[in-house]
């Protein structure tokens, strides 16, 4: 099924509206669309980067107490 949209004559707002309608329809059935393997890899990398930026709350409290002594 080939769908042709009049992209050349559509405004940016109309294109975004069409994109939004497509996304809303696709997101109703997330099980139908399989994420590529690289999505998982990117999420894992970002998770590791996030873990490195945060410190355990108990550890922070201990550090503050030591500075205040």
C-alpha cells in the first residue's frame, strides 16, 4: 500500500499534526513494533552514565557530617 501525502504543499504545522497522528496510532500497540537492538545498548550506556553521577543518600549525609565536624 503506497500512501502519498502532499508534503510539498503542507505547512510545517500540518506535517507535525500528521506526524503526531501517526505516532499516537502506532503507540497504541507498542508490542507490534520491535525496538532495534541498538536501543537497548544506548539505554544501558545512559544508565551506566547516570549511575556514575549519583551518590547514595546515606553516603552524602555522612560526608556532610564529616565536613561539619
